[in-house]
């Protein structure tokens, strides 16, 4: 019995030491972002592997620019579409989480009711839904984590979000986010997106152009792909435009 307890203790100790070492290494990686730009991200690496698995040449358009060379219009548009409380929260927007939960419950109830009336009915859900994930959470996932959903991954995301918020300024978090997020097949970051869609630098984007790019962010390759779903993108663009004047930049 004592031997079993000893083995259990050693296993638990090993797990604890491993966790501490993992968190320490992760913290160093986050701290490194204070003055250095990531050469790649987990999302970019995933897209590269997906392309190679299909026998295709991976695409990557990306030009890193500092935040002061990204139009304030785009900064406001992204915050209006993704994280209106970015400047005031500390990584988690509990108000947004509550709203997202309530909205999901309403949609679930409406869907169940309609399906009961007509089994062939498909819910016509609104095109504009702001998720509960903040920009800091999205960046944590984008930089370091897979797209698989699990309690472990959500725990890792939460820990990384706290590290990002405590180690980096809000401006630096926004700068990295705007330079690494996906804006289409092989298009990453604001500068590449501005050049690809409007043939101009990110600094010169108008309010309407910025809202267009922001409208694509939730899923630029499928649901909010302007080539396949232009009307959806346009509807979301109009809503973001209305919210932009009320956004405070960090």
C-alpha cells in the first residue's frame, strides 16, 4: 500500500513539475513578444499543413507593420466587430459572455419551436453575432493553440490570455492581433489584407473599407468570404460602421 501511495505521489509530483515548467516556458514566449514579432503562428502553421496534405503549395501574404501604420479606422472597426470593451476588460469580457449565453439560449429555444412546427425548417439566424471571446483570447488561440475544442484547450487559452494581458500593453496586443489574423486564403495581417482587397496600405483605409475587412474576421474563408457571401459581409459591414464612432482606441 505504501509503495502504491509513493508511486501516486511521484506521478502527481511529476505532473506538477511538468505543468510549472510548461507555464514558465510559455511565460517566456509571451514575454518575448514585448519587443519581438512572431515569425509564425499556430493558425498559419495549420494552414500550411492543410495545404501540403492536399498536395498544394502553401500561400502566405503577410507584411508586418507597427500599429501607427494601421488606419485608426481599421482599429475601430475591428474592436467594434470583435471586442467593444477591449480597452477596459482584463482579458475576459464577462458581460459579452453573458450576452452570448443568453443569445444562444434564445436561438436554441426558437429553433426547437420552429422545428416542432416544421421539420424541414432551417433557422435564419442574424449575420451579426459578436462572440464571447475577446481579442486577447483570440490572439492566445491564434498564436499557440489548435482549433480543437476541449476543456484542456480552454484552460490553456485562459492561462495564455492572463499572461498576455499582464505582460503586454493593450496597444501591443492589438498590434500583434492585427498583424497575424487571417483575412482569406493565405492572407494574414492588416497590410496584406489592405493590399489584396483595396490595393492600398493599411494606413490609408477608409471607414467603409475598414468595416468591410472587419466584417470578414469571424470566418473569412467560408461564411464571411466576400466572394461567396457578399450580402452577408455587406450586412455585417453596415452594422460595424454604425458602431465605430463609439469605439475608444487604446
